[in-house]
C-alpha cells in the first residue's frame, strides 16, 4: 500500500505544475525587489544608453573641420562679356554648408595640419580656376582640377567631405567636367574597413572585458568573505588594491596580446607606426580600466550589480568617443563630455599608431591624459575602499 502511494506521489510530482512554476517566478522577482540598487541600475541603464545613442545619432556627419586655400582670381571674358569668381563662389558655398567647418588658409600648411589631425582635408582652388572653366566650356582642350588632401582613416567622414564639395561645386558651376584630385594623407594609405575598424574595436573590447572581469573578480571576493578575512591582516587598502591590479594584469596582458595578434595576423589590419609603442599604449589603457574596475567594484554588493557596470561604462563610451560618429558631429553641449571619456583617447592612440604612423611626439597629449586617468581611478579606488568589516 505504501509503495502504491509513493508511486502515485512520484507520478504526481512528475506532472507539470503551473503553481510551482509561479512560485519560482515570484521568488526570482522578489530577489530583484529586495535589491534596490539592482532595480535602480536596471531602470537607469537602458534609459541612459538609449538617451546617449539617440543624441549621438540624431544627425548626419557635419561640422567636419577642413581648410580651403582659394587662389583663384576673377576672370573676365569679352565675348560674351562675363566676369567670373568661381573659386570664391565654391568657397562661399562651403562656408555656408554645415557639413563642414571651413577655415581659410595656406594649402601647404593645411597639408601639415591634416597630417597632425587638426583638419580632415585641405582644399586647393588653383589661381587660374575660373579661366580654365571658361576655356573648357567653350570647347578648348584644358584640364580643370581641384586638389584635395584628405584623411582617409575615417571613410564616413571622407565620404561626407567629398559629398559636400561635390554639392558646392555643382551649385557654383554645374556639371562642367571639373576633376577632384584626391591626395591621401598619411603616406597615401587607402584603408579597408577592417583597417579602420580594428583600432576602435580593440579599445572597446578592452574596456568592456576588463571592466566586467575586474569588477566581478573583486566583487566575488567580497561575497565569498575573502575580503573580510583580509581586513584582519596588516594589509593596507592601497596594498590590497595593488594586489588585485597585479593579479588582473595577467588577464589584461593575455587579452591585449590576443586582440593585437588576432587583429593583425587574422584580419590583416595594418600597423603603420611603432609596434612597441602600440603595445605600451594598450598596456597603459588596460591598466587604467583595471583601476576603474576596482573602483566600481567598491559600489557593487553582488555579481548581478557588478555585471551591469560593464555596459554602463562601455556602451555610452562607444557613442561619445567618436567610434560611431565623429565628435565634431555630436550636439555642441554633448561634445565636452566626450573629452572625459577614456575610450576617446584610447581610439586616438590606437588609430594614431596603427593607421597614421604617429609616434609619441604626435600622441603625447593622449598618453598624458590616459596616464592621468589611471592615477585618478587608482586614487578613487583607494578613497572609496572599505578598510574594515561591516558591523
């Protein structure tokens, strides 16, 4: 009899029970409800991310800085009687177009400024431009050219500049067969999508993975009680934090090595500059985000909270750093925020070394800023860490 009842009870338990399912569901929801910090993060993170991306992608690529050297002189023709200022007309069209931010200057200096990253393009309108356009329009065999020295490391920006110049040229003189001669900066390199994308991807992946690994590692020790046991030792907070950092450096070095090797040897991304300077930049950038992770871990009470810090830092950084949209194209009030985002300087370093062949002389400001951020995050981590067990 007892055997029969046991079999019936076991058979009953094998049947699907919606009541038991709802009990588990309610228990799971109650865990979130009791964890107020997690509930706040779950509410704030999606709104913050969508707000930032909505603002960043609210417009087209615009306000791209370029330099124009208009050497064209007015040209008068007696038959028919005309006086043309075509170079000035083109310049005026570009000045009034919000797609570019025009500075008038010398073409030779513009070339140097493009190489240094101050402008994305330098445009030369030759001295006899108007005269040649007239001669070509009446059937003479002449060649009319505009010379554009342009940075090709950002294809979307390059395409936007060329589109704006074509529109200004069309408004000024129509379809007259003028040739736009592009001269590519940085040793004339024509970059593929992989070449252009890899530096930004390396910087972004480093942020996302190092932050999430670092925060979870330190938070797990807090949850398991390891930190509480360390409070009973003579360890200072700075010693404990540096110990975490040195331990996490192994992960950082492994990650940096894999990212660089995979990007260069698997996808064929080019490295125009010094390889050792690139490794140093990646190391400094990685250490900065390890310190950031240790700092953020001081505010996480469980692993669920810890995990949320990674997208909260990495995803807005992607929108504000120039990775997706050039910083100059962001809303004016949003641009200053971009210059306190570490990813902005990480992209500058990786793109500068890999695509433009820059050295420390051109990138020293970015190195100093990243080093300063590294020091700031370490200081914040020391100031916010607990030095004793909870009462």
